[in-house]
């Protein structure tokens, strides 16, 4: 099983990045829509929040892909995802006809946070710039 550890760590990093990077690019390309969505959630400074979300969702996944600053990137994404989950997938405060999908999204994100925390705890593995830096 040890022979699979590094390839699986790389695959895990790539798959986690695949969740965030397209979302960040989409937010960037549709900036006004992103600001509007954040505004609809009643959050303060929606344009600033949109910029922060875009930076996190583009920079941190790129760090995961190359394995540079992986632990920090994973922890930043974990906190970001946890906060976004509570703010945007608060199924308990939604009409009954919307609760199922939002509850599904909420718990999917909880699982993603778990994976990011594991990555933050264990690091990127040997197939990473982090490993080359410490070697």
C-alpha cells in the first residue's frame, strides 16, 4: 500500500483542485453575477468577498496542483469551504422544497473539508514541489 501513497496523494490533490479552480475561474468571468449572488445572501462588502473568493479559488488549487505550500493551501480552502457552506448551503433556513439539494451540498462540502484537513495534516506527498524543497 505504501507504493500507492504518493500517486494517490497526487491524484487527491488534483481532484480537490478540480473542484475549486473551475469555480474560481467562473466567478472571475462572471464577476457581476458573483457579486449579485453574494449580495443576495446578505453579506457585507459583496465585491470584496467576491475578490477574496476568486483569489482563494484560483491560487490555492494551483498550489495543490503543483504541491507548493500544500498544507497552507489545503487549510485555507478548508476554512473557506466551511464558511461558504454555512453561509450558502444553510438548508435548515430554506423552504422545504429547497432543503434536500442544499442539505446534499452542505454535507458534500463537509466531506470536502475533511479531505482538505487530511491533506493539511499529511502534506502533498513525494510528487510535489514541497517534497523537492525539503529534500
